[in-house]
């Protein structure tokens, strides 16, 4: 999954010419957070009740990577 995430990020910056790619997941989705961290995404924080999920709103983890960011695995994650 990390390899796929890195490929999507590379596509976003080179082919789609985006400047920012965002990531989010429901708090507790540790596998997704590990992939994001290893793909170079910077953890930005938790947003309370920001993620709709099966008729309720759950807390979410959020992060992003900019075109100019270092793409190595990032620290500061809650996992």
C-alpha cells in the first residue's frame, strides 16, 4: 500500500500538477496512518466529529504533503 500511495502522490505532483495532497482517516485506523506516514505525509492533527461514518460523525486524523516537502517517512504521528 505504501508503494501505491507514493505512486499516487508522484502522479499528483508531476502529471496533475497539484501543489498539495491531503489524507484523512477515522481515528484508530492505524494501518492507513502507517501508510501515510511512510509515504511522507505530514500529520496535521485531529478534527473532532469531522468524518461521517455509517450515519454518525467520528473523529478524524488529517495530514498532507506539499510538492516541496521532503518525501521521507515523517515523525509526529499518533501511532
